[in-house]
C-alpha cells in the first residue's frame, strides 16, 4: 500500500468509528445526528477507496482522484452555503484535494 492509501484508510476508520472526534475538534461541539451519519458514510467511502486503489491499477487511481475532486467541490459549496459547517467543510475540502492530488501522482 502507498502511504496515501494508509492515511486514507486511517482517516476513514476515524470517521466511521469516531465521527464526533474529528468534527468535534473542528467545530468545538459534537455534530448532530444527520452530520454524524454523513461523516460515517464518508468514512466508509474512504475505506473502500483505500482498499480498491491499493489493489487496482492506474485507472482506479484516476477514478479515485476524480471522486476526491468532486468531494472537495461539494465541501467548498457546503462551506459557502452553510455557516454552521464552514470550518469542517473547508478542512474536509483541503484534505480531499490532498487525496486527489496524491491519486494523480
């Protein structure tokens, strides 16, 4: 596994198993139940993507990078539209861009 896939997998596990931890640190409060569900879904996506890209070739990395780029764009939009989620959405967008850039190496 590449370091990016390991980081993605660990990040996904944190989101899936402890959604309050990361978001709580960014917001200063725990997320509501809807946000917690979304965080867990994103965590599962990161885990699945880490496993798939670790086992697949170049094309899977390109697709994964595209998924990350779309995710980053959606987080930028969320940050612009909802003040309550501005900080975690912006942080998530930056991380998604880092993951996207890593997939295109």
